[in-house]
C-alpha cells in the first residue's frame, strides 16, 4: 500500500519534508513500517504536488522508485512551498505502472491521493462509475481504483459539495459498494487538507502554525498522534477538526 503525506504551514523545502527526516517518505518507500494488504515496498512510482505561489499547484510524478530519480532530489533541495502533497506508490496487482497512476491526481487547485485498494475492482465500481459523466470516464488519468476515486470526489466538488462532505460521501459509497476496501484519502487545495482513515493508519502532527498528516510518523519526535480508524480530518495550518466519517 502506498505511503502519503500532506503539509500546510510556513514554506519549507520539499527536501525537508520528503528526504531529510529519519523516517522520511524516501525511507518509507523502501523500508515502510506499516504495510498492509500484501505490499512490501513502495517502488512503483511517486509524486509530489506543491503550490509555488497563489496559482494552481505544480506536480512531478514518475513511475519509478523515488530513490532512483536524481531529478527529484535536486528539485526538492531548491523548491519551497507552504502546502505539499506527496506519495510513494505500491501498485495493486494488475494495475498499470505509469506516471499517470502516481498520486497526486489534480484539477484546478485540488490535489488528491489514495492509500489503499478498492475490493472487487473493477466490477464492484461499475454502478458508481456509471453515475459519472461519460466524459469523465473517457478522460480518467489511468484505469486504476485511485483514479476512479478521484473522479468520484471531483464530481462532487464540481457540483459544489463541501470538500469534507465530498470525501466523506465518496468513502461511504465506495465502502458500501466494495466492502473491505481500504480508503485512506488525502485532498488539499493548498489552504486546507482533508484526510480519511478507512483501513489504514494515519498520523498527525499539529503545531500552532503547521500541520502534517502522514501514513507513518517521519521521526520519533513528540507531537505525533494516530488518527483513529473511520475518521475524517479537516485541517488548516492552524486548526484541526476530526470526526467520524459519517458525521461530516
Ligand atoms: N490501489 C492503488 C494503486 O494501485 C493504490 C495502491 C496503494 O495504496 N498502494 O495505485
């Protein structure tokens, strides 16, 4: 299963977020502590999205292990942002290993990531996919469960549903259609982060002006806490709300 993180706070380099911590996302790509559902390492791709200014985010995604790409290491050293979403991928068996399958998925200001798997793929998703505009299906980034989850969330965002509710409704409907799915999602627009725990671990560290949500704590410093299973977190850099998914 993938490992992902989202950060909001004072501008920091991608290097400080992804590479420097003792149990960084880089290290989690080859020595994760908490893999579930059969994966061992996260070597099938990686991606990072950040906000260079007031405009939309920029992404860098590759279908190769993060440790094998010298460009991301160079880029990370000189790139700073106050909002970042990043992931390393362990592809579910049978799913394509291409750049476009690596999170974050994006539209406008939104960045999205999925850690987990949709059970019974693709048959279990036929009823939910059939409710999407055909155009969305024809323009999916890639035929993976994660890309379809993004299309389901995005459809609600486009319809004006509040972001936390859009994520909560998607998790609830997919969990009903495909029981046993693991649906840890991350969504950000650079101002707020929405995160779910549905089948996987998620840790949170909040200070007065920053919040970091990550599949695994990236160091042993105090301040990390586990988000309980079945919860949705809505966080800004200065405020965190956490409630059971179905109450949003
Ligand atoms: N199922 C998704 C994929 O294959 C996410 C995998 C994961 O969380 N490891 O892309």
